[in-house]
C-alpha cells in the first residue's frame, strides 16, 4: 500500500489504496514533498494550495472514519493549468496582467467535480500566456523544463501540467487544448493526454474559455487514469467497445512532415493494433488553417481593452500575436467556421468506415528550450507551429483525440495520437490500454 | 490584387482604435501575413451549397 505514496503511483492505484485504508493526508503530504523537492528545477507549479490540500485530505480521512465511502478518485492529488479557478488563489492564465488578481472566490466546475469524487487539488501549473504558445516559456512565471531533459521544452501551452505528471509530482493534471495544448506536451513529456469531445466538459470558471475551439482535458501516466478522470470531468461513464475496432493509419498529410522517431512511433502503434489500412484524412492542411484562424480570432476576444491600455504587460512572446489576432477580418473567421462545419461532416462520413485513426502527435522529440525554428523533412518553420503540425488539423473537429506515449527506454519521449468519433473516448482509452498491455505504450516517471 | 500586410495593419488598427507601437508594427504585420496565407487556403475552398451558413 505504501506504493501509493511514491512518484510512480497512478491515480487508480492511489484511490484503491485510500479506499483500503491509506490516509489521504499521507498521500497529499508525499505529493507536496515531491513538489517541494523538484519544482524549483522544473518550474511546473506556479502556486501551491498547501493548506487547502492538507485540509481537504484531513476532511476526507475524517469522513471515511465516519463511514462515508470515498469516491473513485479518493486522495488523488492533481494540479490544474493556471487558467482554471482554484478558490483562494489568483487565476493568472500565465499573465502579468492577472498576477495580482484577487483570489478566485470559488472553484472552477472541473475542480469541483474532481474533488467531489475525492481528488484533491494541490496547485496551479505553468502555461504560455493565455495559452498562446507551444513551449511554456513565460516571461512572468518562468520557463518550464522537460523532466526527461531539463535543457528541453515540455511543449505547451499546458507544459506545466505535462511536466508535473511526467516527473511524478502528481498523477493527474487538467490542462486545456485548443490547437494541441494537451496532446503536444503529452507527447514531448511521455504521458497520456486527452482532448475530449468538444463541448462535453463544463468550462465554468476557466479564464479565457469563451471560444469554440478550446476544451479542458486530463493528462496522466496511464490509460485507466485518463478514462477515470474523463468520466468524472464529463460526468459520463461509457462502456468499452462491444466489438473489435477498425483501426487505420491517417495517410497523406500525416505521413509527410515527420522525422524518423515519429515515423517509428506510429509504425509500432499500428503494428501492435494489427492495423494495415491507410485512409486519407480529409483536407488536413485546410483544417489546420481553419482551426488556426478560428483560434486566433477567438483568442483576442475580450482582450481589446487590455491591448489598448496595458499592452506593455503582455508577454513579449504573445503581444504582437494578440495585436494581429485583434485585427483579423470577420470573413476569414466566418469562412473558417463554414469550412469547419463541412469538415466535421466529412469526418462523420469517414468514420462510417473506420473506428479509430492513428497518427503522429508531434513531428519530432522535444527541442531544446529557446529553439526558434525546426527543420523537419526539409521544411523549416517556427517551433510552435511546427510542433503543432499534427494536433492542429484536429482542433476544429468535434472528435476526441488521445496522445499515447510510445515506450522508448533510454530515448526522449514520443507519442502518437488516436482519433475517434465524438463521444468515443472509451474507444481511445481501450486501445491505449491495449498498447500498454502489449508493452508498446508506457509512461515511466522521469528520473 | 497584392496584399500589403503593413498597410492592412495600419488600416485595421485605425478602424478599431487600437494603437500599434512602432516597434511592434513589423512583427504584427508578419503575423498578419502568415494568417493571410492560411486564410487564402480556406477562402479558396469551394464549399457545397448545403454547407452555407
């Protein structure tokens, strides 16, 4: 049972141990000690809810002593991206503009749901300012480092979430994914990261959640943890697939701009799943363009006043992007939304013939911090957009996508994406668990 | 018709009363040029009538 106190413990293992009598307070104290020991080097957490976490753990233990059954996430410590309200802490969204904001008066709905099932929030996690970036290099809150190699980026924008989970500080974190901000850092940090079906997760209490692209999603070190966290977040417990799933590789665009590591990861996943078929993902390049335009326009929503009056306080990495995004013509946005509706219909037709697509998550392993451009397959492009090359085409879809870490002992992490029709997260978790069982997927804690 | 990102930035910023500092104008225009290229790809796609908004 003491394994539940270690960095390797998954959420499911912790909840089982707490159900069997392990004090939640001991689990939380162990997590806080790990954070104390490693966070200075990683810069994953930007705020720790120390007293709150200890108080809730004690309350959980007292309730259990009175005979109250612990929930399915009993005693599981988790962190949330710094844009998600934690009562008692300022919600910064990684911005100097909100660094001194008054503390949130209540928890975001996602925090409330997880804690209602026994999980315990221990703090806020670093991000690119307002989620605008793919490397978690933040001028106000510092750069987050990849636990597998601290000279490298964890990816972003939910980089603090991915680093905290990969390092075993917490077994579960909640990030947000617009153009890939859960799936991309999950790949670079060697963990699982789910972008759920759009619209299924209540984003009440999330700063900047008003767009039509972004959704909250869990990051964890096992498929079962992802399934459990998603079920609680969505308040929906789906049955596993009743029959064999038809799995295929996404061809064309998804087979072109990737290096040997990414190509090998996809090939191993396909082989383990017995998939030999290749299908064409419709209009992937345009889907990426449309998602990028929609997200750009929506990212500037509500920021015009701040851009006019407090521009100097924006992160230098985002300020000129937000200025540009505020200027975009409505017709660009509206045509992108029209394309998006067409694209979702095209995917619906595609999924009549196949159940799950396998595709790269990132075109390469984590680059070194500060890398301005990447050259992949003879094409050079800025690091952020290049890292999101395979997550961005899925961003405008209604469909869930799961990054699965491919086992690569002694090498830097690399994930693959599994992509399914709306509300088929259980299919993704089922296949991810199959890959774990086959030894093709694994997420060991970074040393 | 040639698209001039710098001229677009000046006109659009004036239209919404958004001051663009001189030191930021070039980077903003570069961002606009990148998004313009993406927009051209989307605008060039002929959507079938049933997809009309």
